[in-house]
C-alpha cells in the first residue's frame, strides 16, 4: 500500500512537471500585452519570444534590451526561463521587465510548455 502511495505521488509530480500547453496559452495572455509568439511575432514593449528555448538572452535584433539583460550572458533553457519567470529581478537585477513573477510551479510548467511550441 505504501509503495502504491509513493508511486502515485511520483506520477502526479511528473504530470505536473510536464505542463499543459492549453493552460499555458491562457496564461500567456498575461504576457501578450508586451510579448508575441507565432508566425507574425515581432518586438513590442518586450521582445518576441519565438524559439526562446536555447536562445541567448538579448539576442533578437528588433528589440532594445536593458544593459542588465545584455550583460547577463544567459542562455534560455527551461531552468533559466522558469527561474526568470518566478523572479525576474532576482535573476537579472536591473532588467526592464516589469513583472512580479509566477510562484505557482504548475503555471510555470504550463506556460513553458506553451512557449516551447513556437
């Protein structure tokens, strides 16, 4: 019985970590006032986020990044994106991103799952 309980907890954790891109699309609406994704995405108040996973920070040509972001040297993988989305100003002090962060791990997983589609 105990093994079944532990396995259930493990599988629930794996499902949460996977993320739901449909929920992520709804969550991205918070981001859409500054950022865009998709075939016609371009910079606005913030940079476009197509192919963000694996991209070096401050690397798109159509957006003027803060000096802090230019100097950060980050490469956006899931770990750095999640950390940045949790607390942008802790990861890149001086960033111009005006966002308080997402604390809910499932919401982070969902959002990242959605963003990886582009």
